[in-house]
C-alpha cells in the first residue's frame, strides 16, 4: 500500500478540525472545475466557428487557383494545357475571367464582380448545392447567370420582385473613363438562371456568367484571368500543386483555397489561441486557492505529522502526502470540468440550446477536438504539479524543521 497516497486521499474527503479548510478546498476544486470546463467549451466553440468558416470558404470554392505573377491576364497558349489535363490528381478545371462591372435593373444600379466560367466550373465547385431555390437547377450548357443572394436583393428592390434578366456594363480595356464617355462601357443583357447563397462576401459581391458572355462584354479574345482546378481527395493537394508548378513554370503562381482566404483562417486561429492563453491565466489564478488550502491543511495537521514522524516517517513521505493532496484537488476539479464541458458541447450539438438568429447557421456550432482535450489535460497536470510541489516543499521544510533536524 502506498502510505502517502492513502493518507492524502483520506485528508481530501475527511472533515478538518476547522471548517474553513473544507470550504477553501471546495472552492479550489470549483475554481479548477470552472476553468477547465470553460476551456473545453470555448475551444470547442472556436472549432465550430472554424469549421463553419472552412465550410463557407471551401465547400463551393476550387481547390487550386492558377494566376499570373505579373499582370492581370494571360492566354492558354502560355500554358501546357494538355499536361495540365493529364496531371495526376486533377479532376477538372475551368478558365475564368473575373472583372468588376455594374449591374442595372430598372433604375437600380449595383457594383458587382462578374465571374465568367466554363461549364466544368459547376462540377468543381458544386454550385448547385448552394442554390436557395430547390426548383432552380444549374444550366450545365452554361448560358445563364447565377447571381449572389445579396446582389439579387439589392436589384430586386423593396418588393423583392422576381428578376428574370439583368443588364451588365463592363469597362473596355482599351478605353479610358472620361466625363460623358459612354463608349468606355459596353452593355449586354443576360438571363438569370439561379440565386446562390454561399457566404456574405460572395453573396453581396459576385455573379457568375458564361465565359463567352464575359469575353464579349469586355472585348477579350483568348485572355483569361485565372484557371480554377478541382482535385481528388485521395491525393495530397500540396503534392498536386508541386506537380503543377513543374508544368506551368515560374511565370505563374498556384494558391490553395486556404492561401486565398489565409487572413480569415489565421484571424480565427489567432483569436482562438489568445482566448486560450487568457483562460490558462485564469486557471493559474485559481491554483492560488490550492496553495492557501494546502497551507492551512499543513498547519491543521501538525499533531498528525508529529505522530507520523514519531513512527518513522521521513520528510519525503510527509511532503508527498500534501503534494498528492494538492494534485488530487487539481485532478478532481480538472477531470470533472472536462467531462462537464464535453457533455455541454454534446448537448449543444444535439439540442441546439444557443440559437443564432439571422445568421448563416441556425445555432452556434461546436466541435470537441481530442487534441484540445489532450492539451488541456496536459496543462492541468503541469499546473497541478507545480502548484502542489512548490508550496508543500517550502511549507513542510519551514514549519516542521524541528522534527527533521
């Protein structure tokens, strides 16, 4: 039998001669419990938001995007297009023309980004899944426009009338904007084939048209602004990108969807870890209750310690008793807190207790990651070891020096 463990567990649950010690011990457990449960709940909440953002900015976006390093446009003649098609892991690609334009409907004008695409684009980005009306279907012959929900609301006016066609105005590259120079713009009408709802940025900014329509509007011949590529999930995307870089040469750059939206993902990650550090600081403050509890417990158990020393107990044994007492307080509060936090997250996922009105999702998403549970457990253990070892070593040596020397 481990004597120090047995006595420490007895001290943890037994009544002390002064009730204030029980109260402080209870407060210590509660402090660790609240801190650990808050850490797992908050981190799971950030994981849910991160997953939501990744879904919004990844689900309907291409995996890889090829753009020129210099200039805005390029031609397919400058790329080995046949090699691009045969590259391992590439499931499809679409040439893209992206340009800022103006949309007119009746007396309403809206600035918007026009994205001219080829038919394979709809397979790469699975745009059909984002249409807000189930009766609308993607025109795979690529003859109609698909407009963002935010843009549609702006041009449909206060009565939200049904929009069948829009007029698009594009600035010609070889013309300069001058006062009363209408020749700098070219206009074309196009039929609306559907309305998509992906994320606020795309909804309020983009509309998608056939690439032929974009070429005619902007007087482009063979020029394009980018190539968007779909990839196989069975092959690592970085491996595919490396192969593509060898094919296209140094005149082009290839970005993953993460790199294109890097600021959004990094901002969310930075916020998560800043909050995590704040919660660790709060957890450290909670451990001061443990130090107070151990101090009072050691003073309360003077007679017991004197008896143990008379029976042959060493300083190490006495120190281990109170060290394990502090460690048990940490572990009890930490384990209960982690279990409580995980249960709360599971309840939120199932019953959606916290609602998000007028948002892209109806409830707050949470995602419990095993890595977070492991990280919090390690932090709790380290803080428990430090907060128990330092005070017990000092206090036992100071208050019972006469027994050992």
